[in-house]
C-alpha cells in the first residue's frame, strides 16, 4: 500500500509546487545559496529556464520510467 501512495504524493506535491511557481512568479532554483529563488520580474531568462527544466523533469522522467518498466 505504501509503495503506491508515496509516488502519488510526490507527483501531487511536484505539480502543486510547479503551479505555485507559475502563479507567484518565483521559481525555486535550489535550496542552498543566495539564489534559491528566482524572481520572474527581475530575471525572466533564468526564471523561464528553470520552469522549462522543471517541465522537462515533470514530464520527461515519468515517461522514461514508464518506458523502462
């Protein structure tokens, strides 16, 4: 039971975080360091790069896992 709940919770939290980043205009680039959050208004290039990267991870990784299994 737990092995099926954990991936669902991770997926839901990742999608909610992604939507929150789009809504607020702040992308999470990493936890440590001074540049942990990227503001869309002051740095649109890095912001959209992080959003594109996260999109690739949110879509690409599940597809690769599905194809491998």
